[in-house]
């Protein structure tokens, strides 16, 4: 079942506090880009401890085309590994 952006945001906000829902939009844009043949997006999310960064990223951890890296190196930026 396809959901609208508003439905997705409301669903996420129903179980966790999200101060700025632009982060939800950013994460969804990254997921969508991973399904494209070219121009995949990379993002580094920086925020205060407890701001929900990890919890929001856990929503996409099972996406077959995505990865959450804890350490960024030159190689990881080029290869995604």
C-alpha cells in the first residue's frame, strides 16, 4: 500500500518526537536515490545526543540498497563499504 509523505510523517511522529520533520524528508530522499541507477545521495547526519538520528535511520536499515556507516573513510565514500 502506497502512503503519502504526510501519512509517513504522521506515522513516525505517532511513536517518537521529531522536532524538525525535514530530517524525515531527507532520509526518505536518500532511500529513493538508492533505487536509482545514477547519482545516489550520501548524507552525514549530525545532531545532539538523543535527537533521534539513530532511531530515524533504523527505519531504513533493512533497505537492500542502503547502509549505515559508523566510520567514514575515503574508501567508504567511493565504494559505499
